[in-house]
C-alpha cells in the first residue's frame, strides 16, 4: 500500500496463541473497544486510558498489595509484589517488596482491622506507615481507647495495605 498501512482482520500465530509485536518506540498503538488484550514486557512510558471518566489520562497503578492476619502466627492471605511480611512486635509489621520501588515517593493506603473496633468501650483502630525504603516499609496498628484515654500497639485480623506510585 502506498501510505504504509496494513489492514488485516485477524492475526493468528501458528499455534493459535503467542506474542505479536506491534509498533516501535515512541508510537501509539490503539486497541479497538471490546478487544481482549494483554500488555506485557516492552511497554514504556505512561499507560493511559479513559475508563469512563471523560478523558484519556495517565493511570497510576497499585505497585504492591497485601492482606494478612496478624493474630497468632502471621499469615499472608494474598499479595502482589510483596515477598514477605515480618511481625516485628505487637501491631508493627515490616512489609518487604519482591521488586523494589524506584524511589521512596510512594503512598501506602490501608484499612485497620475491624476486630479492634469496640464502640461500646470507645475503642477504635488507626493505621499508619513509616520508614519508607525502596525495598520495605513499616505498617503499624494502634488501638485508641477514648475512655482511658490511651493508645496501644495491637495485632488484628485482617490487615490490608496497597502501595501506589
């Protein structure tokens, strides 16, 4: 074709599945709506999509996540990019990444364990993170007792954390 356009209906590898490489560095590849697509190695730059928000913009993904139980023996129930969680003391956990963060400019979000809520006794959990490093961060759980008033380190189930960058 004179304009350099190749039009095909379907591209199939010899086995019916595999990898098809499209484009070059700096090019934009548009995937039609409704297409089933998996993006893998070799993609650089920002991943952008609309997702119904009215404009195509950069997506900031979850770089790591973990759900664990901390009462008794610490048990990781599920995770992504988390190699381990270490119980360092009551209510304090070191979360270690499988693949390091590029820097320490990430945010940790989570939800304190619901088993520490006791509205009748005016006790409520709080969560905070600290000691950010490229390979790990510390997650701490405390229970606030409004009647005492005190704040104590407490283990709880379940604990959740997600790392955004």
